[in-house]
């Protein structure tokens, strides 16, 4: 049955849960959500060190977000006003014209062993490559369960890096980690091959560790939006400006940083909700933004004037998992995954990159048309009113009055509130 998400943002919590309940969540996940059962102290205390409590953030959904012809209800965890609204709006427009199409180019992780004090670099490189099968065998024997599941170490690459008076022989191990992100898997394998590499090269190992530059886990998302969906009056003009905005973000690092921050407003929200390591995703993607030896905007927007469509594309490393880490531990993650129908790692990676593209669409479109502040100021006024101490009943009126004021700040919000007493 097609769900009616219309006006979801205007509904109260009970009404929203009612819509979600209907066919989206499994029973146990719905119960967790309904009772707002979050991470308890005991579990948190076993996850990390020095725990004194738990820390909450809003848990929202972006409904009806179409990726590869499937409509998802995407969980968002973010504290930033307007992020969920912007993605929902983009999702609605783009879903109405075919949604996002994704390509998973590969799904492997890379780890590295850096060797120093190697006397003959080119001989070391040749010896490592000649023994690559034996090295891969040692790696796989160190983590047999992933091999049993159908994954494991697949390839080796070697590079000699030389700068000033320092030379490293670096061995890159490429591993199919299946549904896991694979940090612990890789680290175990890398530490296991370290002694053999030292023996083969006569050098010393400096370190053996996963690389977060996950260039063997690239995922692309694409969408096509008819000009008239951008605006009835001047869609073509907006499309042209969006193309220019993407080019500008490639050319100017000051813009690129902000352009990409907008992309990660969405990406981080879903990565956190799905229990994944957002620092790992940030590290992967931010370094990918510098792949051309300058930091660039990650997305592109191109006009096809013949078809009268704007084409959006985003390709990113997305080392995302459906198992491992804290994924099975945090009850909120269970709810988030259930909202998306428990996607496997590749499907989840496709949803996440599409969310990044949607978020970028909203931000760039607003920037080249109405400007970003129009939508932001109402939400900012709401934050100020809450901060000033407005109750739920007072909130709407305070926000309305605050928006009419010349100086919208905490002091003004407090002054408005005094009129209520
Ligand atoms: P885990 O150590 O949790 O390993 C994944 C687990 O999932 C394994 O126990 C594996 O079982 C199990 N599993 C079940 N089904 C599958 C399947 N189909 N495919 C793959 N695994 C399966 O996590 P990772 O190795 O993925 O490491 C991620 C964690 O490491 C994150 O918490 C991250 O924050 C952290 N980390 C990150 C670093 C970085 O980014 N640089 C560095 C160090 C840690 P089995 O063992 O039986 O195969």
C-alpha cells in the first residue's frame, strides 16, 4: 500500500508514529521507537571508557526517498535545524522525477604496512609481489571467519615513497570485508603479515593499519530533474546557476568546504543513525575531495539543454557497514535500520550517497535563488525562543514576533517572553 506522507511535518508525534507503524517498522522496532527506548547506561558503559551518562539528539525521518525505484523512510540524527526539512523537500522533488540511481563500483577496504630502513627498494618491491599469494594466505589465516563467509584478502599493491632523506616501502592489502566496515578485520590481518614483510624486505615495519581513504568502496548517485521542477518561472536559469555553483565549488576552496559541509549535513545524519563510524566516513570523503591535489566540491550539477533537465552526480567512498561496531548494540540503530528495511551494506551506501546529493541540491538551489537565510531564519528563531525559555504553548507566537524584530537574538527573544508574564 502506498503511504501518504503529505503534511508529515505538521503532524504530532502520535500521528507520525501511526503513519510509520503502518507497514514500515517491524513490531519490536516499533515498540522501541514508541517507548523511546534508547541506549541504557549499562550498555553505554560497556561500549566506551569513563561513561557518566548518555547523550541524546533528535531522531527524525525523511520519508518517501526514492533510490533505485524503492521508496525509503530514511532515519536522520542531527541537531541542526532545517537539515531534515531541506532533504525532505529535495527528496520529494527528485522522487517525483524518477528518484536517485546508484552504482556501487566496488566494496573492499584497504590497509597498509609501512616499512622503513629497507636497503634495496626495488628488490623489496619485486620480492613482495612475487610472494603476494603467500602474504594473502597469511592475512586470510589471521581472520578465517571472513573467509568462511565468502570474503577475505584479495590483492596486494606495493609503492615506494621517497621524500627528502626518507623512503618507505608501503604494502597495501585489499580485503573484501563483506557486510562489515572491516577496521578490526584489516588491522588483525595487517599485523599478521607484518613479520613476514620484514623478513622478505630486511626492513622494519613502522605501522600496520587500515586506511580510511576507502577508494575501493566508491559509490555514485545520480538524479535528473526537469527544469520546470526547479521553478515554474525560471527553472532554466536556476539550473544554469546550479551548474555554475558546482563549478565554483571545484575552483574555490572557501566555497568547496561549505559546499561539502552541506553534503555532510545529510550524510552524517544517516551514518550516525545507522550506527556507523562517521569519523571514518568523513575521513574517507574529505580526503577524496582532495584527490586532484586541491580540495574540491564533491558534487556536480550539469544542464542538458536539449532534454531540459539538470543532472546531479555525487561519487564518494562509502565504507559503511550493516554489522559490526556498535550496530547491533544500540537500540536506536535497530529502529533506524528497520525504517530502511534493514539494508545490506551496499544498499545503505547507495541511500547515504543519495542523501548527500539531495542535501546538496537543496542548499545549492536555495543559494542561487532565494538565498539560504529565508528558510533558516524561522528555524533559528525557534531555537532562540526555546533557549530563552518559551514553553510549547508560547513557542509559535514568540517565533512569529521574533521574526518581525530587527535584531533576532536571544536578548530580543527574552524580551518578547516577558510580555507573556
Ligand atoms: P567488527 O570488529 O565488529 O567486525 C565485524 C563483525 O561482524 C565480526 O565479528 C563478524 O563476525 C561479524 N559479521 C557477521 N556477519 C558478517 C558479514 N556478513 N560480513 C562481515 N562481518 C560479519 O567491526 P569491523 O572490523 O568492521 O570494524 C569496525 C569498528 O572498528 C568500528 O567500530 C570502528 O569505529 C572501529 N575502528 C575504526 C578504525 C578506523 O576507522 N581507522 C580503527 C580502529 C577501529 P566474524 O568475526 O565471525 O567474522
